C-alpha cells in the first residue's frame, strides 16, 4: 500500500469526523450521518490496506 492511499483514507476519516461534529453542532442529522458514514468508509479502507500489508 502506498503512503498516498494511507493519507487519503485518513483524510476521509478526518473529514467524516468534521462533518459529524458540524452536524451535531447544528442539529443536522443528515450531515451527522454522512460524517459517520465517511468515517466508517475510511476505517474500512484502512483495515483492508493493513490486511494487504500483512500478506506482502
């Protein structure tokens, strides 16, 4: 896995945290849910890449 992929996945996770916080602060459930989904996606991608790294 390249470092670029790791950075992109972490950025997606951090953007999700920001969206979730913004949604929570503004009481916007859709934005909060979108942030949680982005975080889950970023975490899943990171986990997949870690598995790939193990088998190298």
